[in-house]
C-alpha cells in the first residue's frame, strides 16, 4: 500500500514539474544567449493552448495519428512510475527492473517512429529513419551502463541500485560508476533530442529528427506528444541524477521524508536541467553522420564501465 | 562608352558569340513590345565598354534563335522572354517553362500590352521533374511553404539514404508583375517601386534604377551625391552580411552567435532609421542625387562590424562548427565561370568578380579591395562575408571622412526620351537595371537581380552533400526569391 501511494505521488510530482523543467532549460539558454526568453512557465501555457485546440488530422492518415501520442504518453508515465525519482518504494506487481524500463522507452520510440511514417510525408519518414538509427545506437548503451552499475550490487532493479549506492558512498565513487554515469549522460542527451545530436529549436525541416515526426500532429495529439517526450526527459535525467547523487529519496509515507524527497528531486532535476541547457549554449549540432561516432564513444565508455565493475568487484 | 549593334536574327549568334569571345559578359536581356513586333536588347559589359546588341522581329513571325550554346545565362533569359512575351525559341536545349507559374492559362503572356489582369485558373499541367530511378532512391519534396518565415521556394530532392543525388529548385511563386507595373508610371513612382523589389536590397535596386534613368536623360551626378550613394550601398552590405553570419552559424545549432548578430543588425537598422528615415535605407537615393537626414556614424557601423567579425571568429574556432562548414557544398571555379555566378558566391570559389572594381561609379578609396577565397565551400562563403564586412566598414569610414558634414546633393532631372543602363555591386553581387523612357514616364523597366545568375549554381554545389546539410548550403548562398522572380 505504501508503495502504491508513493508511486502515485511520484507520478503526480514528476508530471507537475516536467513543464517547469523544460521551461527552465529554455529560459537558461535564452538568458545565456542574451535573449529575454518567454519565462520558465511558458511550457504550461503551451500545453494548455494545445489541449484547447481541435486536432487536425491529415487526409489518408490512420488511427495511428490518434493512438501513437497516447502510447507515447502512457509509456512515458509508466517509465516515470518505475524509475526511482521521489521514492525507492515499488509496486510489487511491476518490477522496476532495468530491462522493463528500457523496453518501455522503446515502446514510446517505436510509436513515434510509426507516427512519422503514418501520414506518408517525406519529412516524417526521414525523421523516423534518423530516429530509429539513433535509438538503435542508444538503447545498448543505456543497458550496458546501468548494467555496469548493477554489477557491484548484484541486481538489475533500479530502486535497489539507488538504495545500495545511497547507503555506501564507496559504491558511488568507483571508476566503473563514473564511466557509466558519463555514458548515460551522453545517451540521455541523444535520446531526448538535445544538442549536439538534435536541435530542439530548429525550424529547418530537413535537419530535424524528433520534430519532423511531429509535423503532422496538431492540437491535443501534439500536446500528448510534447508531454510524453518531456516526461522521458524528466525520467532519464532524474534517473541519472539519482544514480549520481542517490540521496534524499523517500521510502515510506511519513510527511517529512516525502516533502524532503519532493524538494530534493526538484532541486536535483532543475539544477541538472539548467546545467544541460548551459552546456548546450556552447555546443553546435554535429554532422548527422558523426552522430554514430559520438554514440559509439559513449558505448565504449559503458563497456569500459562494465569491465571496470567486474575487475573491481 | 556604349556601342549599339543592330543585327538580324541570323547574325545574332555570331555577333553575341564574338563579343563573349572578346571577354564581354552578358548581363541583361530585355524584350520590348512594339507596335508591329518585338525588339530584344542584349546588354554585354566589358572592362571599360558596353555593347548593346539589338534584334527586331515582326509580331506574326516572333521567334528567337537560342544562344544557350554560347552562354548559359542567355538560355535562361530566353526562357523568361518566352514565358512573358510568347516569343518562340528555336533550338533551345532545355525549353521548359521558367517564370511561368502553373496557374497561368495557356496563351497568357503577362508582359504583352493586351494581357490584362492575371486570370485565376487552374494550371494546365504539372511541372515535369526528372525522376531518378534505382534501388533505394526516393524523393523529398520541400516547400513552397516552409516551417520558418522564409520566402516560398520548392525543392525536389532525389536521395539515397541521406545523400543528395539531384536537386531541382522551383522558385517562381512570387511573380508580382513589377516590370509591367512600372510601365507608364512617372519616374519617381518607379523609384519607390524599385526600392520594394527585394526588401534587403532597397539601395541596390533603387540606385541601379536611378543610374539608368540618369544615363537615359544625360544627368550628371555630383561626386558628393555619388559618395553618399556608395556609403549607403556599403551600409546595406554590412547589415546583410552581419545577419548572414548569424544565420549560417544558427543553422548548425550554435544559436548564441545568431542571437548576438540579431542584436547588432537591430542596432544598425535603428541607425539607418536615423540616417535615412527608414530602417531598410529607403528614401535616401533620389533621381539625380542622394540625401541623408544626418551623416552615417562610421564609429557605430565600425563597432558593429568588429563585433560581428569577433562573433564569426568565435564560431570558426568551435571545432564542430568548423567541421560542419568545411568542405560542405563545394562549388568549383569552372562552374562559376560557366554559369556566370556572381557576388560573394563567385568570390568564395576564387573568381575575383566585383562591379565595384570593374565598373566603379565613384572612387572608393584605398581601403577597398576584393576579398576572395579559393575553396568554394560554405566555409569560404562565410569567410568572404567576414572579410567584406571589414572592407565595407573601412570604406564607410573613408567616405565619411571625405564627406564631412555633407548630407548629399541633387541635380535637376529634366524629362525626355531615351534608354539608359545602370549597374552596380549590390550586396549579393552585380545588379543591373535598363530603362526606356518617354516624356516623364517609364515605358520599359528591366531588372536583373544577382540572384537570377546565382540561383542555378546552388544545385551544382550539392554533389556529395547530405540532406541535413542542405539548409546550411542554401543559407551560405542566401539568394533572393523576390529579386529573382519579379
């Protein structure tokens, strides 16, 4: 029962803070570039506007145009529920196992890729093909790096990894652990469509990856897609910060630890988001054919992390 | 010095071919409707002289021998004349429609006297794109409506994976009938019209028109007025190059540079408003002269140019930006010469062509020199812009010193009949106007924007380029859609 309550709380908190995270990232970038920016609350207004709009659907498009945004949203909500963000408590029925989380991420990825293909436009297809190429390079690295973190603890359950790391500082600062976290950061940037892999603020159809798959969606459909992909950012960024700084998570429903956990998550997420946005100011988008090199590099890091964990263990 | 050669259609190819062989360049071809037929004027420009080759034909036997074999631009001018006047082309190697939009009805030629307003109908046939066939080849149609606020143009890519095999641009969605609109209007009204041909080239177009009218009427413009004109032209170059530097870098996602060049451009535009009364420098060039409200501040322009150069160096020292720009969309010098490409695109391929050096209308002082780069890639086009920024800022300062407090000068412009030609180096390259006047009205205005010459080179630069690099290649050319399609 405790677990269910805490997981529900986690979903509510994460969903509520996600637009703020995106807004803070955009605002930090705007301010650092010398622009005024729309303010950190703009994503809330964007979602409200999109939800109020009638979704226009292209002629000849199928039920996918309606279903894919919902699949993405639901899969993202499930990921948010499973990844230890506010709490390390779990619902017994659903294991928050590493492999379950990665599979759920893939469900969302495939849904968006199919959405891109659905309307039969060239941009959507182009975006889907690029998206799948990146997904194929990212998923093994996510698996490898979390696997490296799971070796010393002996389980692939994310919450136990976080708890074990939190109770023993010696397990956080290991060569394998550091390598794995670095590898994870790179793939999180790729997975969530940030620079240097994708440019979330471009208007150039031909260079887009994530955005080009959403071109045919409007209104409510687009709102679900936006919230769905933002939630993935929250979940993945939250996972990374909690693996790197595994303190402050709640394990029962007493008010003080829960409040502390919510506060800790908000601070960790927003600071991490601001750091990512600040780093992006100094980055440019790499040539598309160099993306595999970048991701292969992070795979090598993850592989070294696994090796180092075995040697250390 | 102008020579006029009147030839028959049979002699045309030999006459124009001979002049091209002597090193003259074809800069403008204008058709004119007369009572009993058509007259076509070919303007060729040499180092110090100009030759106009004139050919006439009766209305019931209106055909023109194609010169596409001797000059690539001639082939395009001919297609324009065919689409606008209905003159048949003989032996043209690629007689597809050019200017003609799909919704124009068959037999509608907008430049003819009896054409009337453009009827709104559904077009006859779709435009035939060459289909590339093979395993895994697919087409990407882009535009004419784009995701950003840019001009309309349709690009059809034939692609394998991400590599572009072939790209065809259809740009003719902006026919506003500017040349037709100018006919029968007073000289000063047409001056205002030319300022609006392409928003970013207000000085270039209005000045070329003013120079053409002055030549037709034999008006001598004082040196002060010519200096003010040259300064305005450089101001236009500076603000556009500043914007381009930011736009090119923004296309690789390094948006901090774009944010700051936008700030610099805004500072320059506000200064323009103080100097001329208009942010885009409209209204300063007059027939017979030029006048400012207050002198151009060379320190303000110089500081903006310096800051933009600093931003450009910041971008160039970024390894990812440098990697994206280097060896992307290479245009060879051979193609530049063959297609008669103009402006910074030609200079970035190592071809030193600049009307300011070849046909100056005023001495620009010791600071002026032509900036070139041998590589022909996006990097080179970026660097040429950066170099030209410095040159233009220095020229503006030089002219400001020579002018002192002088705000311009104007000569009285009489009325009369005649034909005149004006050519100058606008910021995109050589720009020319040719006018024919009768009394106090314009009977024919022919405008050639540098984009007309340079657009066809863009697909030629895309060999080995990948689709996501196309916007970068396109931005490094930054040709005008509105100047191209009148």
